[in-house]
C-alpha cells in the first residue's frame, strides 16, 4: 500500500510540474480538454412520420442518437467550422389500433397497416449507423462549452435493424410479446437534413428524412423526423 501511495504521489508531482510548463504536452492536453469542440453529441427526441396515412395514429414516440464528431475550424479564430463523424440513431414509433406488417403476412410484396386493437402497445423500431456532417457556427470559436452556437448538416445512414414489437394480455392475465424482425421492406439508406441551435452544452435540434422510409414498391411516402434536445461537449 505504501508503494502505491508513493507512486501516485510521484505521478501527481510530475503532472504538476509538466502542467506548469507553457509548451509542455500536458499543458496542451489540458487546453484541448478545456476548449471543447463538441466531440461528443447525445440527442433525445420525439419522433414522427411525415406522410403517414391519416388513419395511422401514433403515441409518445421517442428516439436516441449518439455521435462522435471531429471538428475542423476554417481558421484559428474563425467562428465557422466543418465537422464529420460517426453515430448511431434509434427510433421507436408507437401505433394506435394499427400494426405494421413487415413480415408479409397480409401481403408478401408490400408492407401494410392492418387495423388491430388487440395490442396494448405496438412499436416500430429502427436503428441506423450514420455519418453526420455539419457546418457549424460558434460565437466563442475555441470553446463550444460557452456562447451561442448553431449548425446545419446532413446525415447519411445505413439501416442495421428494423423490427416491430407488440404486447397484449392473454385471458389468464399473462403478458405476451409478438416480435417480427425484417429489413426487407425498408430502404437500406436514409438521407436526413439536420439543424441545431443552442447555448453552451445544450441545444434543440431537428432532423427530417429526405427519402422515404419504405422502398419504392410501397405506395406509402413516410419520411421520419425528429425534434428534441441535444447535449454536446468534450
């Protein structure tokens, strides 16, 4: 134990010495950590479907996105920068009195929305691996933890999972889950326009799909969108 305490003490002294030197690697690392460039982005959203049939009603839909992005300033003091990265986007849309048949039980050639009131909850869930790109503005160029900031961008996503999940209650009171997993009716790619505006580490954001969620063999022109809050930093 004494050796461990002694070793930690030496490390602490070394850190203090190097941090005091203006051009030392430690001081540069501290400055880089202090001067955030929105490397990590976490988003919580309300999700919806633009272009869905009028008969389709949804509930409290929600989504979660996370991305790691690298920021490229136009110049040292420029408030503008370009950022690109890699992220994951998930969405859960809850249908009321309808289901989405992605297993082809009703029609093997196209997805349908059969009326169904037996499920207490019925969710359509999707997950995309995304490449987000943003044009950013920051009133404090070297520190995204402070000041006003805004961004416009686009996300290119590839579908990695699509499934539906319904819950009903059996006559004996037990809860049953029905789950179908099938990406066949969904477009394998999604292109979304994005916007974000905020102050410091918090912002509101929105995204809107530029292409339809389902393939062209469907007469449904559903385009998912998200509106929510964003926490960013590092």
